[in-house]
């Protein structure tokens, strides 16, 4: 494509780096922005810079937060002895939406997937194991998607914590949805119920 403006070309270049956005869509978006009032484009640009520079990771659970510790971890009315292990922050949002869970979370940041070059070291597993070994945790709920990678990750963590000398309960969420469905897409009622009706992790190993 030939452009009459290098600024337009640059904007299209940047926008088209976003997932799912081709050059044509990028052109449409850039021309749209060009037509908007100055303030709107400035607000968009500022929000993107803030997103990248101000958003932090909770140092306790790796959830996204504007503070060092997220609101869920800070909330003393939640049960800090129950940790729900999830793949990413979208799962935290999905489970929070159900309003059925009152424990805290641990966000792994992915699943073990040798095919994609993701090993345990690339995930927030060490901090989870360390937290459990401190001894204040009574239950760990595995809430990863029931894919092969999810199962592998659950089992890896289970092996790490199973021999801890504390009476630790491990469970998986009982899922009313078919294998391979991502947690994020489960409807709220099904997901809420599946957390309340969680099953001992050992049971899932027999299947
Ligand atoms: Zn947190």
C-alpha cells in the first residue's frame, strides 16, 4: 500500500501489530481515529501508556493490580487459607463474576506446554509452592482448563505439594462443561456451581 502520509503509515504499522488486526482493518481504524476529536485520540493514547507503565502484578497472587498487592489479597474478609489456582487473570475475572468463591487466587500465567516451550520455570509455580510451605494454606483448588496441558500442570503442582507435612486438601473444580472448554467461556452459573461442588484432586487422577 502507498500512503500519502508517513504518520498515517506509522499508525497503520503499529495498529496492525495487534492480534487479529490486518493492514486493511488498521487503515480503517487509523482513518477513524483521524476523524475523531483530538481529545478522544489523546485519551486512547494516554490509557495505553498508563496500561503499560502503571499496571502491576500482585506480588502475592500475580493478579493484575494498580497496587503492589491486589484488592482480593488485601481483603481480610476473604478466606486466605483457600487458594484457587488459575491460568490467567481472565479466569480470576470469570470466577469473581460468579460471586461464589471467597478464597484467594494464584495466577500461574499459563500452562505447562512443552510443545510451546513453556516449562514449569516459566510459570508462577515456585511462589505458589513457597506459599503453601509456609503452612497457612488449608486447600488448593485446581481450576485450570481440562486440556492435556491443564492436567499436566495440575499434576506437576500436585506432586510438588502433596508431600508437604501440613494437612493440605487438594481439589479440582467439578465441571459441567466438556473437556477442552476454556474456563473463561464457561457460563457463570455452571462455573459457580463447579467451584462449590469441587471434588478431591485424587478422584480426577482415576479417570
Ligand atoms: Zn493478589
